[in-house]
């Protein structure tokens, strides 16, 4: 899984650094470094909402810094746990 977080001007002002740091901490805490790649990206083209993120090739979506834990639980941890059990 690849998660890109926009660090362009608009997203930086909306909290992209906090989003990245929180995701990084959660990925490390769950020991998912071998399954989840966290990248920064300049402008994902969706500047009007919250911090823009993209998971794999899915559409860009907004993520507020206070929603990161929920996002991680729903979209990252659950998916990677399924992959572990499939292998």
C-alpha cells in the first residue's frame, strides 16, 4: 500500500506535517513498515478541502489531521491485516 500526502502550500497550511507524523507513528507502532509506504507529494490537485491524500491509485481525498487515527484504523490497518491473513 502506498499513501501519498500532499505537502504543497495549501495542504501544508491545513496540517500535512501533522498528518504525516501521525501516520508515520501509527505505521511504526503497528509494525507495518514492510507493507505501507508513506510518501510526500507536491500538489495532488485537490486543494479546496483538507490535506489531500491518495492511497494507491484511488482518487485523491481530503483528510483533516484530527481524522488520521480513524482513517488509519479503517483504511490502512484493516486492509493490511487482511493481506497478512491471505498470505
